[in-house]
C-alpha cells in the first residue's frame, strides 16, 4: 500500500495536485482505521469463542451429577449444531457479521470436541485417549476448506500436537524409536510443510500462514528444548531417515521452478528444510560416531544446537525483513530473548550471588526488550507504510 | 459446492460420528453379558474429562504359569482374547487366545507389558532363554469417571482397601467391554 511519503513525493513531482493528495490522505486514514477495526473484531470474537469453548470443556470435566447423561448429551450436541448454524447464518446467509460467523464456526468446532469427550466420559472410555483427539481432528478438519476457516487450521494444528503427545504416552514402544523432542520437531516440520503445500493452490491458500505459523512454533519449541544440556542424545536410524526425507521433500518442492515462483516466503521455507537436513546429519552422527570419540558429548551437542537455534533465528529475521513480514520478525525476536534468558540462567546461576543474578538478569532483559521493541516498531512502520 | 451443502454435510457428518460412537457402546451394553471384575482403584485426573478412577483389574496381569495360552509367544501391543468363565458372577480367566475363540465368552485386550522370567546358573549367568512370565493387559475399561472432586472423597471415605471393590462390566460377543457400574462390598456406588 502507498504511504504518506509516497503521496508527498507525487505531490512534489506534480503527479497529483493538492486536492488529490488530500483525498488520498483521507482515504488512506479511513482504510487504516477500517483495517484496525476489523482486526479488533476478529481478535475479540475469536477470544470470546475460545473462552466459551473452554467453558464447555470444563462443564464436561465437572461431570455434573445433577443433570442426567441423556440431557447432557442433547444439550451439548444441540448447542454444537445450533452454534454451527448461527456461524453459518452470520457468515453466509445474513452476511452482516462475517467475522462473528467465523468465530462461531470455531466455537462449534470446540463444542464438537467437548461433546465427543462427554460421550466418552459417559461410557468410561479410557482417560487421555489419543483416538478421541484424532476423531476430533477428523471431525473439524474439513471445515478448514469448507468454510475457508483459518482459526480451525490453527485448532487442528494444536490438536495434532496434542494427539502426537498422547499417542507417545500410550505407545511406550515409540520411546525406543524416537525422543519426544525429535517427534515434536518432526511434527512441526510436517505442519510447516503442510502450510507450504497450501500456499501453492489458490483455493486453500488461506490456511498457508496459519499452518506455517503453528509449524514454526513447534519447530522452535523443540529446537529450544534441544539447546539445554539435559539428556544424552542417542537416536535410532529411523530418525535421521525421517529428517532427511522431510528435508529433501521440502527442498524439492521449494526448488521446483513453477512452485518457487508461487512461494511468498521462500527464504523462511528454505530455513526449515535446512533445519531438517541439519538434524538428519546430527542424528546420523549420534549413531555412527560413538560417544567415546567425543569428549563431553552432552556439552558438544548443546553447543551445536545453540548454534543451530541462533542460526535459524538469524535466518528467520533475515527472511522476515526481506519479506516485510512482521509476524516472522516478532517470532524470531521473542525466541531470541528466551534463548538469552535460558543461557543466562545456565551460565550465571552458580557463579553470581542470587540478588546480583536477578538484578543483572532483569537489567539485561530490560535493555534487550527496549532495543528489540524499538527495532520491531521501526520495522512495523516500515512494512506497513506508516501504520503503527 | 455451495456453503449450504457444506453446512448440511458438516451437520450430518458430526451427527454420524456422535451416533456411531453412542451406538457402538450401546450395542455392547444392550447385547453383552454382565461380568464382575475385581479391582484396586486410584484417583488421577483426565485432561478434558475431569476426575476419574484408574481401575487395575485382577485380569490386568495374566500369569502364564497359571492361565493357559493358545500360543505362548507375545509381543508388545499384540491383540489378545481372554476367555472368561463366570463363577458366582465374577469373570475368571480361562485361556488366552490370539484369535477370537468360538462359543466362549471372551474379552478383548492389548498387551502393554511383558514380564520375563529366567533361570540363572551358579555363576549368576542366564542359563536358558528368558521366557514370558506375565502379561500386562489393557482392555479399554481402565477409567471410571466421577463428578469433579468426588474421586478423592469416595476413595478416602469408602475405599480403605478392606472393602471389596468390583466393577460391573458388560462384554459383547466381539469381546468389547463397557463399564456399567462400580460396586463396593457388593453395593453400587451412587454418584
């Protein structure tokens, strides 16, 4: 979008006259106001939907004995269908409140899960059952495409991570194959890859950003956990193979020329495939280079993962800056602060007196947050052409 | 496809999931055989469904020295079919099958742990191939949900360990089981 500087430039060049410049300024201000207001409506209605959804789940959890099971099921299933209809009505029939409609469709997806768990509770189906979460995903996944719903894409990604976690605790044989942190790193890469694939088709492009965001967060969380000196790092051969396949697949898709031209966030996408390939080589090293060959292997892997994590954050910052995507820049900055915080704790907890440790840490964080916030604000202004 | 069709399809799809789920469990409850199983409860909390009691049945651990098995080789996550004999209303394990037996009441389970036994020689070395001694089995009926906050209360007031805690389970002809009620000293627990 054009900004104030551009209008002034056109005015100075004589491309437009004063009246046209004024009109453009007024329209620009109106457009920004409208955009801000839309975002506020989306934020409020989505948060509202999530809160009501949490309430419904807690209602199931309380297992209120004063209401009979049949009535409880009818109440929750009826509410699910009713809310879903209201969402559909506001978004497509009435069309006056499309954002509220979208939020209600998200709420109905949450109610669908709550109803499912209520039925499972009535029949005493085993607790923390991964299959129930899988059915929830299957039930709401089509809505991403049917109603072009991005919040449901986010919900499905979250449920996918939850399903993976529950499945991992259910199937103890998985522990021998892969560690939880590698499983989540791979899951994050998979969700990110799903986002990349969505970006290539116009009809499903709306879900691209959400899947990529959710995938990126899981990748960053899992990599962040890798940066701690906590466990010995040993994997089965299947792990590097999966990392390699996912990295090569992602890279192959990204480098295919017609697809490359379509990708809006090529650099960030390539960063994720680099991470997958790097992880393939590191995990392969843990198998074929015995730990006795490396002095203090835990420390070595910790340093390697810290370098990788920092490298990824730098790549993301670079990609975010190039693509003028404030979301990626903010994500990278957030994790950068967290990394500094974690390493500060690691290195200085034993060395400094407690009071000095906290005061110094707080001071360092305050300075960093001021610097980063200022930089982020500058970038935001630059990306949005004057909007704060 | 227009949005109206998508709306109707979604509603039908969701109702099918709900009713399929309910019918599957109701089929077991309405057509199955009632069996009592002895248990030892403890009380944790489920992520979405509040308080529940974890039920550890006597048939959750199967001693292969006491219960005959059609095939003594088992692996983690193997499906097993435990034939039950009813004695005074209680389901007593009769035989472990790898395939559903004909004309017998059986309950379907999954092997979750294998406990091995082996003999050592005088030097403490394993003298022969370790053999499976016990199986830990999951039947899908290991949770009993109670109103929020009542789990610990029921446990502290009534389940002191002296009383007999049984679960009334209904098992259908395919070996699927559903919990019907919880009994303490033969009386159904009111929740």
